[in-house]
């Protein structure tokens, strides 16, 4: 018994070291920088800095755009998941592969591709002007950022929703029909509640990267639109104000933790339910 | 006989070009416990799903109480189903599962409470209202599934192999429960199973199916004692099925030995199949029976001995409470009324034709 314990501790040590070096230490450092000023004295100023208009606006915009992107992803992914779950197995895996295929390419490359597509002299406007249609100004708008977020994060919404939909036994839906529910009632009273765990993990997996991104907003939003991710990135790389950058990161972390707590609570409810 | 409730008229159904049901006609009477019995793939579940409305037949009609319901959606039909593997709503507790159908019909809260209480009592699950389905055993989940169906007061309850996932002891208990339930509710049960013992125990009326055709219909006694063809004889219980020749009325030649039987009107020297149940084969001392034989194998089965007897070049299966040791030289004797003579189809097509007529 004792020996077993010692062996398992030995086997676990690389992972513990990994977690220590790459997760715990950086986290402690972020908290250290975030809660001190440049002299090393304790301060809450870096946290309070979120109230400054430019920071507050960046946080608000990031929240708004990531919520919008998450909602759009959900409404695109759910019907697709339903169509896939109803389909025969052979075509299922093909379509799933098609949706995952872009993920094999580099994320920045994909976003760069959208840049050339949406540029004012880009491919889309080229086609529009060729067809004598009015050109669109998409690049460097919040809309372009939302398009980039939805495109990049959609697969993370599709997979968990599709998984939870396809694990519903056909006879459970038949039972609802049998007990008098029409198709709409069956969907809202049975299908949707049964897929809540999938929806929650999909939402989490889209919302968190969307909230913290700075690459998509830099490339598709130009330098005019600042999200909270851009602000933090600039504090670290341009202003060299690690204390402020870390302080704002802590604020952002609060939102992520809140999201995670909500999802864990509703997930537990789902287990009981 | 009681009133006709459901009629299936010339139902055909195929999946991916494979014919599952071929011109099936079946009448189900009020208050009957009807069992659709057959091996897997015989079309019994498809028949049930067509009655329930989960499949549409390619051809034919489903008549319920004089009304054509062939294309009626399942939620509009006055019947409920207990599904294979229960199909409970895992996100709801037992009470919510049972209340599902009643809430959809906008029944009052008091009515629903009463019904939940009544149904749980009926299936012996008092006090389980707020348990989640995932925390119940298979047998308990099955009871919830039954309760969920019967609170809607259906005229017909469809049961699709409901006991298939339960262990033997529980299955036997549930068989008695189901008979009791049927008598208390006074409604029609249509039950699908591949288990012949289950069918014999519970049914008022058995429909034996194979390859999309009804092979034979009748009471459990009819089906067991007078199988109409070799398939039914073989499927229901153990049996000795032997090619024979009908010499003339009441005399049949089995394995070159003439046996007296009670069947008539087969013609003279006509090839037939005979079915003799293993418990109907009597073993008597040499010289006192019809056909000499040797005991080749003995197994003790508890209630009886199961013996194999080599006689006339055939291996006879014999059930008897009296033991004859391996190697015993004995005679076989069969009472005339225990020999069941059946027409022998020349081919499977002819078998199908014979059933079509």
C-alpha cells in the first residue's frame, strides 16, 4: 500500500513539476505584478485601472463581441448538430471532418485569409464591384471581428453539441411523441434539456477564447478597435507596464472564473437531473 | 369474442429494399393480451411501431376502433408505448416522468398528483417520486416506464420487449406483475417478444411471426399443442420434427414405422411433417412399444430428465421423470393424439404462398 503510494507519487512527479512551472508559478507572478507597483509595494491601483474609460470601453466591447459571437455560434451549431445527429453515420463523419479540417491550418493564417477576403480592395469587394453591386466596408469594424471569432471558434461549439445530440436515444424522443407531445414540445421539453451539458461546454469553449483574443481583433479590427486583450497585450509588449497588464489580466480572469462557476453549477444540476 | 379494436389490413413495409412485412393482416380484440412472437428480424417490432405511429407502412391500413389512423401522428393516437430499454427522460425525476403526458394535456395539478400517486402504487414504487431514473435499477426503471404510459389511460398499451434487459428471476416476477396490471386496468396489451416462454405465460392470444409473415395465431394452448408448421413447432418449446408419410386417415408412417394418429384429410401416401413434443414420447421396456431404440444421452434438468434416444435413424428428444440409463434398450411409444401432423411445404416460397392464402 505504502509502496504503491510512493510509486504513484513518483509517476505523477513530472506532471506536478509541469503544473508548478507552467501554471502555478506564472499565476503567482501575475498576481504579484498585478497587486504591486513598480517599486514592489502593495497596491490595488492596477485593478482599479479597469475603471478608466479606455480600459472599461475595451472590456465592455470584448464582452459584447464575445457574447454576440457565442450566440451566433450557438444558433449555427445547434441546427447543424441536429441535422448531423439525424443523418446516417457515413455522411456524419464526412461533414464533421469538413468542419474540423480548417483547424488543421494555423489559426493566424486563417485569420489572415479573412483579412484579404474582407479588405476594401479585397476579394469580396472585387466580386461585388464586378457584379456592379455596392462595395462593403467590413474590415476594421466590430462586425469583422465577430466574423473572425465565429469562423475560428465555431467547431468548438459544434462538437460538444453534436455529441450530446447524438447520444440521445431515438426512443426517448419517440416516448415524448407517444405521450402526446408534438414536435415543438418534444424539442423544448426533451431534446433541449438533454443537451444542456453540451451547450454549456460549447459556450465555455467559445466564450473564453473570444473574450481574451487579441490576434483576431488586431488583424481584422485594425488598430482602431481595442479589445481588453489588445490593451493587456500592449501593456506588456509596448508600454512595458507589467504591473498594469497583470492587474487588468486579473480583472479578466474574474469574468472567466464566473463563467466557469456557472457552467460547473449547471453541469452538476444536469447530473442530478 | 369481444369487440374488434385494431385491424391491420394488408400492411407491407420495407427498409432499404428489404421486405420486412409482406401483406400482413391482423385483428386485435378489446381487452386481449396479444403477443407478437418471433425471432429477431421477423417484423414484430416493425408491426408494433406501425401501430404506435413511429413507422408508416408502404401499403395497407391501420384501423383503430373503426377509424383509419395509418397516417396519424403518434401524439394523436389513443395508445401508449413501453419502449425497449425504458427510454425514460433522464433529466426529470420519477414524478416528472410520469406527469409528462398529463402536463402536455394540461390536466390540473391535483389530478396529476393523484395520478402519480395511483400509478406508483400500481407498479409498487411508492415513495420513489423524487428519485432520478439514473439511480434506479433496471426493474424499477421498467416500472416507471409502465407507470408513465398508463397514467394517460390509453385504450391499448404497446410493450416492445420490455423485460429483455432484466435478469431471469426479475423477468419472471414482472411477467406476473404485467398480467395483474392488465387485469386491473382492463385494457388491451400488445406485447412484442422473442421469448416463447414469456409469450406462453402471459398471452391470451399469440401471433407467431417469421420473415414478415404471420405463421400461426391462436391461444397459447393451440400454438403449443397444434403447431401448424415446422417453424412454429420448432420455435415454441422443444420438439421432435420428423419427415413422415401420411399412409391414410389416422395412420402415419414415421421412419418406416406406422403410428396411429388422429389426423384426417391429408390424402393417401402424402409427405407430411410430424411434431411430437419431448414430454409426449413415452419410453417403455423393449417389446411393449412401437419403435425400438437406444438411450444415447441423459441430462438431469431438475424437474425431469432430458434424454436422447436413437430410434429409426433419428435422434429423439425425450423428457421424462423416469430415468433410463445410457445404453438402455427400450421402445418408443406415442399416444395417437400426441402426434401433430402438418403439411410439408416443398419450398420456402410455397410456405409463404400457403400463409398468404
